[in-house]
């Protein structure tokens, strides 16, 4: 064997945008490397969710 590569992916869904910075700080402090895929979008809101 010449070498290997290992990777992990974590998916976190936050509903409170004010917690994003704190979560990123904890993840980076634990050794995670931020990527361009860190933020992939916002969930769609249905009229029923607003009622």
C-alpha cells in the first residue's frame, strides 16, 4: 500500500441563526476544517409553518 486518505463529514441543522458562530467556533476548536460546503442553504418555509 502506498497511502490512504480518510475523511469525515458532519451535518448540522440549525434553526437559530444566532448560534452559527458559536457552533463554528466549537467545531474549529475541535480540529474541524471549514470548507466551502459549510453553508448549503436555508430550509423552505411553508405557509403552514408560519401559522
